[in-house]
C-alpha cells in the first residue's frame, strides 16, 4: 500500500464552487511519516473569508426555512458518500496526520456515525417545533421554538481531522445554520475531501463553505467577521482564549473545546491486564495527540511497583513505525513543530528531577519522520511542567497514592477538567470517585469509547459548552418562546 498523492482539491470552496484564493498563495502539506510533500493547498486571506461569510449569509434564510426532513436527507447522503469512500479517506487521514491506518479507519466510521446521528435528530425537528409549555395560568398559552442561530464559523484542529469537523458541521447543518469551516493548516486534506463530498451531494450553494489558511490570518479574520452569529472552536486553551476575546467585540456566541491534562486512576482491586491495555491506549493512541489523553497516571501505592514494571514491559513492545503497516501501533507526531515541542517537554521533565523510565528519543531504526518512542516518567514533581501542562504527545507521567481521597485530590488538582479514566473492581468506589472527579466524562474500566449520543466537553479551562448528543445541536440553536393570550 502506498500513500495517496494529490487526492484532494487544492482550492477553497465558496458558494457551491471551487475557486482559487485571491492571493494565489499555496502551502505545502507534508507527510509526517516520510517528511515528503503530499501536495499543496490554497492559502486564503481576509478577502476570501469575507467572500465565504457573504455566501453563507446569502444562503442563511433559505436553509433555515428548509424542513428537518430535507436537512436529514442531505446529512444521510453525506454519510453514505463517506461510507462509499471510507478506504480512500482513511488512507488520506493517515498520510496527512500520521496515525496508523487502523486508527484512521475508526475516525472515518465516527464521521459516518455522526452525520447519521444528526440526520436522525434533524428528522425529528419538525414534530418537535412549537412545543406547548405548561403554565400556571389558563389565560395564556406558551410555545417553545428552537431556531438556527444563523451563520457559524467552525475552526477545527489537526489531531482528528474530519472527525472534529463532522462533530461541528453535522449538528450545525441539522439545526439549520450555514457554515464556514476553517481546517488546520497542518491537516487540511481530510476536510477538503469532506468538502468534495458535500459538493457531490449538491448541498445548496453557500450552506457550506471552506477556507484553508493560517490561524493567524484566516482564523482570526473569521472570528472577527461581523457576519457571524457564532464561533465554534476546537484547539489549544491559549488560542481559545484569544478567540473568546475577539468574539466579545461584537458579542458573538462562542463554544470552545480546549485542552486537557487528564488522569487515569488505577486502584489495587482493578483488573491489571485490562488496566495495562487501557492505560496504554489512553496515552499512546494517536501518538498521544488527544485533548483527552490520560497523560497523568495515578497508581495505588500497594501495587505500584509491580504495575509500573509490567507497564514498562508492555510499552516497550509497542510497534512504532510506518502508519500503513498492519503491525504498527503508533505512528509519528503530526508536524515538525509539535515534534520539537514534545522533545522540549521531555527535556523539562529531565530537568525537573522526574525519572525517565523508558523512551525519550527517536527509535533507532526510524531515521526519517517525526517519530518518538513511547515515553514514561515516574516520580514526577506535582508542580512540574510535564505534570501540569498539556504536552500533546506520547509522554506519560506516573505518580502513586495511598488513599482514595488522595487520588481524587491529585486528579482534581489541575487547571483542566475534560475526562478521567477510573480502573477499579469496586462498583461503589466507581460511583463515589466518578461523582467526585471534576471532569465532563469518566470512563470506568473502559477505553476511550465515544458515541455521538453522549456529550463531549469538560469543566474548568477545558470547555465552554458541549458537543455531540442533542447538546451538540442545541449549541447551534436559539430558544424562542411565544406567549399568547387565550381568547375567552
């Protein structure tokens, strides 16, 4: 199997048409496993953003007036087209992001499931509209309406290309919004492929628009554009803060999915074999490039020596290499910039006095690509950068605890509150600790499974709002009540 070459559209998509960016500038897209050129894409600018928003504004009223059934039909058609192209799309994900092909295939299935789920919700909208509200007075009648919030700007990251786009595009379209999507400049290829699919199903012109380019220019121009009613952003906490400040200038609505520094808690009564698998998956899936990465491991002191020894053995068998090879379990970091950033954190970890248990450098047999061996630190100072800051790479930090209360306290001692993993054989403890953890999602004796039907988002600096589930669509709807006097 070989990497795809130029299996994507190099232009931007505005008003139902592919067009060149007005600057005629291009950006090179690099395969992180080979450091070779995959192709070039357009670099849009402020004028292109304005054109995309204008197209979305022009299409807004007509799309808002379509029935939920009609919107559902388009969403199902998109899901069906993704299904028909899933093998090619998985290869494109792998080529652009570097994740193993098996992980990319999971991503494509997630995209299909997300569009189908929001198609079902869209189909229910017509029957749910104008719901009657119970009032304490028979002199009045009240009805509830959910209406689309208008034109929305959607900005997505590079770690799960197409997936994070689907999590925003599908509910926004289901709600009746028109959209302008800005993918990461590092991994725009899957989103360009999604745009081609949306064009293929003949979604009305202007309902969906896509502009590629840098966050500093295109992202900033999109957030600041007065034609938007809302911005939905997924990315780093620092950039999320800047997005929120910019949106405040004209009081746009904002949804933010940001960083994490999540904990996995292993109690002495856990199934150790299952726990080892879950801990490894929680930090080394997608090369640790997940906001939900459980990068802080807390182990009951009574089992810590044995558990950590077995964890080291397990980690050192992880196959790092060519993402297209069936044996590969972890691919490269997605970009040169992120590769350097993770290496800097490893150096900070060493300087902090943490003990490097395994990894820390490039695998000896991989001379090209942004590859890093799975890395584990133990005895990590609780005030160190590697314990407190999001690394976004395959770096696991380990500490121990004596009591349940101490485990919860350490886990909650974070600026973030996205997810947590809890490994225990005691159902009562599982209930207690799940309730005590300050996060938006807890996995109990489970890997990081995600369903469109459940919410995604967290507490503290991890999120504002929720994605997925009905809450994902509600994020793109406004609430209107109509109160009428009852004629006697």
